[in-house]
C-alpha cells in the first residue's frame, strides 16, 4: 500500500513538473510570437514610410514646395507630420526611434546623390547594393521589406528578388525620421543618422523670387539713371509706391519725361549690389558696380577681367542676380556679369555658395532717401548716388586748341546751370600754367601759358574742374597741340 501511494505521488509530481515546463515554453513561444507579430504589424507602416522617403527625395529634383505642416499627436506627443506640397499630394511621416530592426533610409554620397541605406542602429548604416554591387539611387526605385521565416527580407526590384537582412529580432523601429524643423524658409527633415534633407516653403520661394526680380529691376534702373544724369537729365518729382499702407518703393520722374521705379530692398543673405564713384581718382566721374557681402566691412568693386565694370548701357556689362536649386535641395544665389546670359554661383571670399534665405527681421536697405532742395539721394546698400533736382551744369568752351612755345592763349567760356557760387580750377601738366579770369558768375576767360620746352609733335591736356556750388564737381578736358 505504501509502495502504491509513493508511485501515485511520484506521478503527480512528474505531471506537475511537465505542466510547468509546458507553461514556461508556451509563455516563451507566446512572447516570441507577440514580438514577431508586433514587428509584422509595423511592416505596413515601415513600407509606407520608405515610399514616402522615395517621394521626398524626388522633390529635390523638382520645383515642389512645402505649403503646410500638420503635426500628428498622440497623448500630447508629436509622433509624426503630414506635409502638404504645392504641386503634389501630401505625405505623412512618423517619427522613428533607434532599434535593432533594420531601418531603410537615404544618405548623400560623395557624388552628391542620395542612395538607399540600411541600418540596425543609429550611425551604422550601409549602402544597399544590387546584385552586381552597385548602390541604389533613391530616385530610381522604392525598396520594400517583409518578414519571412523569422528573417528580415528586402527587395528593390518590385519583389522579383528578395535579399536577407538578418534575424527578425529586437524592438520594432518604424521610421527614418527623427523630427522636422523649420528655419529661414526651409523645412528640414532630420534623419536618425544625423543627416537631413531641406525643402523650401512656397512662401519663402515666392519671396526670394520677388527679391530677385526687384533687385534686377533696381540694377537696370540704376544703370539707366546714371547714364541719363550724365547726359544732363535731372529729377523733377518723386512719388512713393504704396502697397497695403506700406511704402514699397518710389517712382522717379525725370526732366526728359522718363519715369523710373526703384523698390525698397529687404535684408536677405543676398549680397548688396550698388554703384559708386572711385574717390581715389577724383578726375574720374564715372560710376562703377560694387558688391558687398553680409560680413564685409565695406563694398568692393565688381571686377571682370581684373577691371572695374562701368555703370553704362554697354552691351553685356550689367550684373544681374538669380536663384538656383543645388543638388542638396537648397536654393543658392547666382550672379551674371553679362546682363543675364550666363549665371554662376555667387561665392563668398572663401569660395562658398551663399544660401538664399530671408532672416526673420526684414530691414529696408535700399531706398531713395534724403530728399533735399538740390539733390535726391539714392541709397543701395552703403552706396549713394546723387541725382540733381536742377538743370545740370554745362560749359561752352573749345575742347582743343593750338599753341607755340612760350606763348599765351585766352579762351572765353560760358556756363549754364548750377548756382552763382561757381568755382573753376584749371589743372595743367608738362610745364603748362593756367588761370581763370571771371567776368560774371558764369562767364570769363581761361588764360593758358605754354612752356619754352613745348615743341612740334608734342601735346598736353588741361583739366578744368568746375564746382556747381551745390555739391557736385565736374571736369572738362582741353587738348593742347603744338601749332599756330
């Protein structure tokens, strides 16, 4: 009886023990099944995000812009974004997390092209390659992943061939995106591996385009204005251009009935292009194009072939600015030195391209200011051009004359325009001497004395500097030749 009872107890213990093992095994299998199930449930979302990324990279090669960002919340936490575009359907992107699950993403290689990469942890991605070892461009195909027999599988040919990426273990990462930020008119898609893609907003692109158009309009108007003023045209009237109660520019009415438009500029990363006289050469009254970058202390000359470029209507000499998208999706400023025929990147002194951006604070930097009695001052950056409000000064005097050695020549002159406080200063060279004898405020005689060394075949120049008494200085050149 005791032996039988002992056998029964042993059997009960054995049954209980086996039951515990089976329960433990069942729990472990259930845990594995649930983990695989969780990863399988994320496959749809992961493949959706991969397709979204493919579309996102494609937008770098097209003129598509962000129009709206809608954040997706879960219990007050941002878990994703819906991005609306100007020329294509919206996309939805969910935030990702570091995981041992393979995450398909993109990475820009040394050739500037985005390629597909796969990673099991942040910072350890590797390029996906095809059957012959070539990298897969992100714009070419869209990879798709699945779990089969407990392994991650990927295809980049629409499911014809699947490649093994390893055991389907670890937690389930679902996305390549860390977050999305906005700065200077660009939406930046930040990836888990620290890289990013930037796409401009439609509003920012429209503003940048407007700046390009108004800047080129100002440059064309400035070139024409300098030429007209040099021909004796002067300002008669100036009227502001009002838009939504703001002054956005001015219309300048000139004495020859020309109406010129100048727009107020706003602070951007675009260098300021203006015009200035070369103060180091006071006898040179021409204007030359200048450029000033954001960090420059002062403007410098625009040089083409090592020479300053005159602000004149000569064919193919006017600078123009532009806007162009680089392979990285960012827009940069461009510049043309041949009136828009050819554009190149606008570079800093260090040879870097200048990103096209608009700071949050817009300050007027280009405008018509200091409207006075005698002059209108046009400011472009830190360069100023004075436009007279009166008929400009002109002088009636011969442009050439003949003289013998050790002789004296008297030349009469008459001045029109300017004030009655005119000053005339003759500047001679080669041993010549000259003086001005005034008859009235605007008439008189210029006396020239030649040296004893003046001989046949020789000639010299006399420059007559004339101040109009209103702040403007003009010069007039007389050529002196040997002869009677």
